[in-house]
C-alpha cells in the first residue's frame, strides 16, 4: 500500500491531482481505511502492532502528500514568474530632446552676426496699422507700390486701417520714433502676405530688417555692411552685389543678391544661370521716412535692408521645398 501510494503521489502533476490522490489514499473508501476497519478481527497484540504499522503508513503518506503539494505549488509559482518576467537587460534608447526650430536657429545666428558688427536687436508688432506698414514708409494712399504686397487686412476700425504686416519695414519707423541717431538695429520677425503656398512661397514667412542712421552714411556703407554680413554668415566663397530697384521708402533702392549657393552651373534651376540669387531689398532711407520718424535728413542719412530668412535657410541647407519647414514633420525637423 505504501509503495503504490508513493507512486500515485509522485505522478500527481498539479494541486487538483494531489487532492484527488489524497482522497483515494486516505479517504473513507481507501485501502488503508478498509484495513483499519479489519483490525477488529485480530488478537490484541497483533492488532496493536498492525494498528501502529497502519498509522505509520498513514503518516508517511500524509508526509509524502504534503511534500508533493509543496513541490507542485513551487512549480506553479516558478512558471508564473517566468511568464511575468521583465527583461531588464533590454536596451532602451535615450529620451529624445527637442530643439529650436530652424527659423529660430536662423534668427539667433543672424542676430549673432549683426550684434558682432555693432547692431542691437529690436522687435515690433505683427498686427500693424496702415500708417506704419505703408503710410509712414512713403507709400501715398492708392500708390501702385502697395499692390506689390498682397496685404491681409484685419477687420478692425476703419476698412483697411489695420493689417498683418507685409514686411518688417514698419519696425524702422517705430525705431526712428523711439530713438535718436546714431541708430544701428536689426529687426527679425514674422510677416504675412496672401500668397498661395508653393515650394518658394508661404503666406506666413520671416524677414530680418536692418536700419542704420548716422552722420555721413553712404551707399558704400550699405554695400560694405551687406558684403561683410554675407561672408560672415555664408563663408568667404559667397559674395554680394547690389542691383538697381525701386522701393518707396528708399532712394536709391537696390536688390541684394548673393552668389548662387546651390549653383549647378549651366543648367542651374535656382539662379537660372545668372550665378546670383536675390535675397531682398535695400537702399538709402528716403528723406520723407527720416522726417516721418522725427530725424532731420539734412543732418543724418541712413540705409536700410530687408530680406527673407526662410529662403536663407533653404540655401544654407539645400532644402528644396519651403513648405517642409512649416509642416512640423519631426523627421524633417530632426535633421537641423
Ligand atoms: N521691405 C522690403 C520688402 O519686403 C524690403 C526692403 C527693406 C527694401 C528695407 C528696402 C529697404 O520687399
């Protein structure tokens, strides 16, 4: 009975099986119980011996059952832990930190270059009055030059009195009003025109304005400042040139071009084979503008320039589509 019982116990695979074997071996119908009931027919001495032996067997089977139950429980626990196991050796990449947007980086770098040349930085509002954006800058009412700017007007006050600034030039006037010459400032910021987005246009883009007003400032100072800026920003291989142009607020006026950075020679799409790309406008501050700003044009002269900074990034990094800069695709932004 003992040997058979031990085999049965060892074969029990889980708790339920152990319980079943227990009933089978020690329960009311068990062989052991039957044997105990049969003790009554024996002589007192033999009964005592046999009874003691039966009790020993019973105790041994109980012990074996307890041991088996312990082993089965331990197995189950081990299996459960194995299933819930965390792999602490897995390599997890570092947290990804964000960084400044390309537009902000460009403005920071531009400010650094101009601050190094002795300029300070000024800012103005993006929602402007018609006066600062046009009137003060010598655009008479109804002047055709206003049509150069696809203006977005704000519904506020008199019709067409309030607008989203179309260039950073209104900051020139705010700086003139608030300061006495000598003035050496740059004004980076966001500007708006009702353009349809394409590879080189966005209805919201960025410019940096420069304004210098001092005694004896000439067109040569303008050309020299832009050339110094160009080589400082792009490196010695890139140069600047001025090309005659027209703006109501400068006289004479010019376009500011730089050596084509992406030039693929004969068939270059970027500069259309001229070897130069237009960055922005510039010129000598018009006497009317100085006067509107409370500065005497007999005593002071000045120059101003303004150019798009998003296109600057396109050229610097060889980005082919302006829209990529503003679509917030992290795969694009991460590269800079
Ligand atoms: N504000 C002009 C533009 O956006 C550029 C410019 C600035 C021209 C300063 C002359 C002087 O087109």
